[in-house]
C-alpha cells in the first residue's frame, strides 16, 4: 500500500494533509458544454482567478487540502488545478473517473462495451493515470472516482467499479464515490467489498442525501467512511435541508461514528459552459452553497449542539489522513 498521497503538485506524506475538504469542484461542466462555444465557452483565466480566490478563502479557514473529484469527461483540468495550487499553497488532489450514465459522456464506453473491450480499457485508463499521470502532464490522480445512478448501479457503471477495484487491489488507491439522491450507498460498499476492496480505503459520497440513520449505519458497519459532503445544497435534486443533515450527523456522532465521517459541500466554483443561474424559488435555499459554509455556519452550529472540538477535528482533519494513509486502523465494525 502507498504511504503517500498524490497531489497535483506531487506526493505528500500523512502529516502534510491537514484540514481537508473531501469533495469540492474548482471547475465542472456537464458533457456537451464543449458544443456551446458561441456563448458558453470556457475562459481559463477567469477560472484560474476564481480558483485562486476560493483557495485563499479556504486557507484563511485553516484548510490545507481539497479533494477535487471532477470526472474525466466533466471538465477535469489538472493543469489548472496545479497552477491554483502553486499560486496559493493549497494542496489539491484530483481524480480519475467517469460520471454516472444518465449525466456523463456514456456513449464512448457504451459503444466499446458493445465491442466487448470497455472494461479492460477502463482498467487500462485508470491504471495508466494512477501510475504514470494524466496525459503528458505527469500529474497523478490521488483518488478513483466512482458514480452510480439513482436507485441502481447500471451495467455501464458497474464496469468502472470493477476496473477501479482492480486498480485499488494493485495500487492501494483510495476510492471516493458519488451516490445519487440518497440511494445506493450500501449497495456500492457491498459491490466493492465483493470485488476485494479495502473498506478503509473507501469513502461513500453524498450520504447526506439520505436522512435515514439506518441507511448510514448499513455503510458504516462495513468499515467504510462516509461523506456528508453537500452542505448548502437544498431544494434541488431531492436534497434535504441542512437542518435535517445536522440532525442525522448528530445521531451518528452520538452512536460513536465520528472516526468514519467527513464533511464538505460539493461546490462548483466555476461552471464550464454558461454560468449557473438558479430559478428564483430556490435561490434563497441555495444561498449558502459556497466553500465557506461549513466554517461560517455548520461547524458553529455543531458546537452549539454540543459537538466536541475533538469530534470536529476528527471529521475534517484526522479522518482524511486515515483514509489516505492508514494501514491497520481499527474502525467500528
């Protein structure tokens, strides 16, 4: 197993990770944005300046590392992330992975799936990027990003799970997932464990889309980490309120699971294509969807609710380090 983690500026050791946000996007574009060149193009300088501003803001809250799991076909830009990191000192971890079937660029690998070659080719893509770097950049992803649909892991998505599990078994790379609208967290863990993955190297993402404590326990009891990583997203895509998220989190903490939980926002700081313009009826609900929300609002509320500084530090600093570096950590079982 690796004892270092790859960032966009090179490998770092465990004691350098520090306070970490486990799921944020500096840039993101839904596949198809490339075709909207006339009015919805990509201004790299604007994206860079926006990224630098966000990075400096996060550094002011003591954040040292951000995991950016932008899928390969959704505008992943390791060179841009590297420049943001070099200009600010914020450590950034990028990913290799494809988005879920309904909203990703599925036709390419679905076509190759019909030829019978896709699963092996996905493995080769993951393996090469993890070991040699992305394209000719030399920048290596620090995580494998896996995504499933609402209510199912499709046959298309399953190919990526199988390929990523194979790479994790060989390289020890962390797997970070996206779950859709509060579904498939337990099923993702079950599939990955069946494929021989290490639960201590798995973090199931967007778990705060579901407020049923039993849903969370079904993942936690299998030894994986969970991310409550969409604070600020309310009123869109079936997302619960932050108040409901906090109630779920408090219950999980009362049950002793602080050492398997991580926090974030899933913000998109620069949209590739046209800017995001929210309908008026949800603008107020989404007003806190920004990278400072945890530090300005959520963590102070957790303190008001009696959550200890030790538990807060565990979720935002200790657990990310354990996820990437632990060998024999003892988790709740």
